[in-house]
């Protein structure tokens, strides 16, 4: 087969998603022409798409040995070196490619991307390269797509959104731009998520094999299911916070409302999922995975335990208040177990091939939000618990919050373990592991302290059983010998004289 024919057939095979067939065709062509730079660059391009960066560097390096002025080879080497975090070599080959193609917009976009990464970032040069690239190709949707990605790295969402809109105006069916639009919409509020799912469904209708679109749709699904556990945690924490201050009569009014709020919230989650997702999507990822079914059952039981704890805590008896606190913590632990099961089901390789970075971002964002919004309120409640009606309930509040932190940190550790091959250096894994293990140890100590506070803290209320009072006994006064008493206090002895008997 001639080299040009092989290159064309490989290009067509890649366009229809047959990557391995394209690699086989190019491998056959390479046997006939082992030093052909075009074949080597095409193989390096496939290796880069498959995240085989070492092979991409090797093949592109062979192409450069055969043709030192191959601009495509320099671009591929720069991109592969950037993925290997070798920024100096990446910039060197990037500038060489820009020298060989001084008026090429793609090379300028590559330089802008390199200037936004690595330890020595140069945002001014990155923005200048972006402006020049868009000015050279203002009607190219691919240029707008790359510019939008780089602006996201620069932390400029408005500019990224502008280029996404401009690119879709040029090509409304551009796959990467539609995916970026869905990601931007997904980062918004609930209405934005509905729009993101609609965009993804339209995208998958035109490109059903798009991996990243399927991954984002799966992320929508799993995040919604994880909110079921979050509702149980929220119920337990909020009721513990209210029970610290409110009298039993207020708790008797609030507990039925919160009892009804939990199943209603769950119903809302499933209702939204059924409306958002394609037909059969939810059933395929729930009923066909025993782990997910078991997790949902665990969450349902945990919700019932938390509801029972709320009912028990309405009592005026101190012992029942402690039992209610224990039930709240047990319900939070059960929800944590269900949350971990759902999270591992999300990270499991299967239908959608998830990216562990998505799970790490999810866990990290949740930890940051809790640390900023919830922890300060709990700290204030801790300082003011001396004035609370039930100070010991603060232990339940701390334990529930610590259980949530432990769960999220464990899940972050799971994602680091799953993505361990992506770390080029061992010190990176060690640093991230320390950032997880240190807060994890602190959260574990908080759970232990909260449990001890439930049993030893002050609970104000009546006792279930009153201990009987022992009978009072009078002790006899000691007797003092009469010889030791004063004379006027001594008892006087009277002599009894018998009456004379009558004489006959």
C-alpha cells in the first residue's frame, strides 16, 4: 500500500472512531517506510490521543531525526512534554514550531496554552498569543474552541463563554464547543444543569461515541444520587443544631416537618433525573449494579434511623436525649457508607469510563464548601453551648460534621489511588496523601470527641427512673454514767417502804 493511501485510510478510520484500525494501517505502512516522517507523526498523534505520552515523544522524536524541520513533529513533542510536566522542553519545541510556522494560529494557541501551565506562568504572553491567533483565524470554530479552553485556564470565564458562543455561531454542531457549553452550564444552578443535560443529549445524538460527553452526563447522574446521602446528613446536622437550643415543644413541631422533607427531597432528586436523563439511562445504572441498589437501601435505612433519633430527642428525659443523639450519629454513619458505595460505583470502570479527576474535584469542592460555610457556624455554637438548653447535643453536631469530612476525604484518597499512574513523581502522591491524611486524622478525633461528649456532657431534663430515698433511722443517744453527772442532774433514788400488814 502506498504511504499516501495508508495515511488517508488511517485518517478516515480515526474520524469514524476506529483508532486501533488506524494504528494497524499506519504500522503496516511503517514497515514499508520505516523513516517516513509523515507516518511517524501520524502514529505519534494517535499515541497522544490515547494518553501514551512516552510513545508520542519517541515516535515524534524519530520523525524529527528524519526531518528536523517537521513543524507537526515539534508541535506533538511540545504537547507530549507538557503532559509529562517537562515545561522547559515543551516551550523549546513550541517556540521552534512557531519559528517554522510564524503565521499559524494553531501554533500560537499552543504557545498560549504552554504559557498558562507549569511553574513559570506568563499570563500576558498567553493573552497576547490568544488575541493574535483569533485575529488570524476569526472564522475558525476550532480556534475559538482552543481559545475558550485557554481562557478557562486563565480564570476568565466571561472570555471563555464569549468564544464558545462565537464558535457555535460558526459551527452549531461543533462537538468540543457543545461539550464546553454543557460544562459551563453544568457549573451553574439547577436551571443551568437542565440546559447542560439538554446540550449533552443533543451532542450524543450526533456523536454517540463521544467519551467526554458521556462522562459528563454520567457525572450529572452520579452527583444527583450522591445528594441523597447529603440530604440525610443535612437533616441530622440541622436537627442537632436546633435541638441544642429549642425546647421540646418546638422540636415536636419541627420534627414532623423535617420528617416529611427527607422523602420529598429524595422524590425530587429522582423526578429530576427521570426528566433530565435519556429513557432507560437511570435504570441501566441503578438496577444493573448491585452496589448501587445496596447503597440506596442503606441510605433509606439511615434516613429512618435519623428520623427515629429526631423523634426520641423531643423527650424531656435526659436519657432519651442521649439515645436520640446516638441515633443521629448512627444515621450519619449509614449515609456515609451509602455515599462511599455510590462514589465507588461512579469511579468504577464500565459504561462511561469516568475520570478520577472529576471525583477528586467533587470531593475537594465539598470539603472547601463545608470548611467555609459550615465549620465557622459550628465553632460559634461550640463557644456558645454553655447557654444552650442541651449542651451535650453539641457532641452529636460535631460528630455528624466530622463523619461527613471523613467520608469526603476517604473518597478523595480513593481517587488519588485510582489515578496514581498519572503522577510522574512520587513526591506528588506523597504531598496529596499528606493533605488528605492530616485532615482525616483530625476529623477522626472529632468523631471520637463528639461521641464522648454525648455520653459525658450535660443534658438537662428529668431522669427516667428515680432512685428511692433510703429510710431515715434515729440513732440512740449515748448513755452517760450517773456518777459523771453533776449532783443536781443525778437521778434521785426513792426507797419504797412496804406497807405494814394488819395484825390480827
